[in-house]
């Protein structure tokens, strides 16, 4: 078949996506009788339908492969063939194209193929992080209502490199990664619940069924359009212009002082509290006494669960903060764009809408229980109440805590919330190191043990005794955790190197660096 020759990787992705899609309805615990449900709704006066697995976002994003001319022009050729056969993308599917380089725009326009992508809705929306990091923007209100009111498992297909829960969009529970040509294909199909090998992708203008193989370009077609349209001068002109900036950038007023001039009115950049009350002498090692459990997690809590980078929910503590500072909802932007403001990022810590906290008995969302009162609060509000009461907090977790993309705020955020230790079955390597860098103690349960096997509910108070001097702590040594329920258990302290012990002695890597810089100046 024609589409087999274009890219064996694309075929592999088709197989993988279809395999996982076959498990989607089971994975989201949709009863068998509800799996074929059809939701009728009105899209700007036009009758429309939505089913489980239907695509509502299709994005060719700036990360991963959008600077690869073969797949970008391959996607454009798929669009061209589809347009010529009369195929269309449903108007409620949010389509976008964010190239990884301005060069992409040049060769798409030079080839005359951009117009076909535009015809299918894949207009260029910008350059940089878009849908992959949650910057997809709102879904049409009618579509959003159809999803939420009927508990539809809607899908997003994107050519990015991350599809963690709640990252792409709050309303797309099924998120799949695919090459740019396949993003176009799934947008045309309108669903991820399709077998491209046997099922048609749509019906052409002559009434005939069109399959993926009918619009998939050959290797020769792709090579020919790449050779004639991807030219060296395009790269030279684009990259030379980078150093010149643009009028808006060049007209920015730049302070002349040697110190950064903090703007107290800014909701984007805020003076962080890391060095407030810092002395020249390291505080030394510290244990944890009578700490409450802020959150009790299972396995595979990602850095996106801990510190989401996407949209700021209208009912979140971060949204409340922004509105109190005169920012309207339309201008909330994303956590990723506001990562220079610790006030917002602290409020965004554990704000992922797909968070599953065992303290909530199965309820999904960024909430927790304030143990002393039993009150259900946002994670941020609960953390601030613990801090105001003078209580430390810890986190219980399963395996692979902190997996996913490395993100400094996934460690800085918990530190600002007052988290002193994380007790998990295992940690992702970089995240464990980041926790140490922020002065948080990482502890691992012994092999074969976890919170469940030890009978821990998260309603206990936890004391972790550590020597007052790091010289008495060895990397990987056993420590005892005692609870107020009478249970105690042994964990492995995950300071893995002597250098990490030095960071811990200083209260974190930031304080360590500052103290050494000051000493060097003396």
C-alpha cells in the first residue's frame, strides 16, 4: 500500500495509536452500554454529534518534528490530496499549526502547499510552545458543554512530545502523539477510534469512500517537494534576522542599573522568597516532627500533576490571585508563561485537574483534606493553613514519583507549600535530585512495602528523626519514620551523593550557591 512506504515510523504510530485506542473505553471505565453513546448538540446553529474518542483538538505543534521538512511537507501533501478529493475537517475540531522555525513557513509557502493546510484549518498560529504545553486555548463553548454535561472522553491528537493527564487541555482525557501527517489524517477522520487499514477516513465530493492510502504521499512525492522547496537561502535569511529582533522587541525600555528592578505590580515576574531571612551560616540538617500528610498518591505522579504548565482554571487559587490583582480571565495565560511569579506557581502546585489524591476517596481534582478539621480545601489553601498553624507536611506516593518532563517548579512549588519530605516507592532520577536541591528530604519505602501494605491512610502524623549534622548522615542509609498511630517503619534516605548532603546542610542548592558567591567576594 502507498502509505506504507512513506514512513515506517508513521505506520508504527498508526498501529500503536489504534492499539491504545482499542483500550480507551475500557481504560476510562465507560460501561459497555455507554460506549456507543451519541451526543447531539448545536454548533452555531448547525446540528452536530459527539462520541467517545472523537477528536476536538488536532495540532501540529512546535516541538519534536515540526522542523523536519519531510514530515511537514508530507502533512501538507496529505492536506492537498484531501482537499482535492473534497474531504473536510469538522468545524468544531480546533486545528492549528505552530512551526518550530520560520523556515517552515517559507518552504510551505514556496511549495504552494500552505493554502491546503489553511483550507483544513491548519493555519499558522505562531512559533513556540502551543498545544503540547497546554496553550491550545478554549474549546468552543458548545463543544465544551457537550463534553462536560455528557462525560464524553474527547480526544486530542498532536505532534508534540508530551501527553500527560490534564496537560494538553482539561477537557481532552484521551491525548495521542502522532507525526504531522497523521495529525491531519485524524483531524479528517474526526475520531481516534478508527482502523485506517480497513475503515474510510471520509467520503469524497463524488460520494466515494476515501481511505488513508488514497491521500498518503509516496516517498518520491515527498522527496521531490523537499528537494525543490527547502533551500539553503531560506535558513540563512531566517537565522540572520533573529539577531536583529523585531520593532516591538527593539523598542522595549531596558533599565541601566546592575540590579534587576522588581516591579511590585507585575503578575509575571515577582521577587521570590528563597533568600529571605537567609544567614551566612548553613542551618544544618533537620528532621521532620509531627508532620501532616498533605497528599497521598498512587503510582506515576508526573511533574505535570505536581506543577502543571497549561491553562489556569477559572476556579483555582491562581485564578483568584490574578483576579485580585486586576487580571481578567482572558488574560490569565498559562502557568508556563507565569513561571517567573512564585505567588502564582505556588498556587499552581498540585493544581492539575486530573490529580487523584487517596485522601479524597476516589474524587478527582486538585483538592485535599485538612486533617485536623476534616475540611476539603484546595491543595494550596490546605498547605497555607498548615503553615499558619506551624505544622510541617509530607507527601506519600507510589512508584515513579516525579516522572515525565524535568521541571524545576515541580520541586520549588512543594517547597513553597511547606512540604518537608516525600516518601515514595521510587523516584524519577532528575526529580529526586531537584527535591534535594530545594531542601526536601526524599525517602523510599523498603522493597515490597508502600503506604498501603504498611496500613498508612495519610491521616497520621509523621516524625522523621535525622541527626543534626550532615556528617552523621550517609547516602542511602536507613531512617525510621514514626507515626502518632503507633506504627513505625524503615525507609531509605535518598541523598545519593555527598554533594547532595552539602546542599541539604545549606537548606538547598540556591542557598549553597549564594553563600559561596558571597564568600568568594569577601
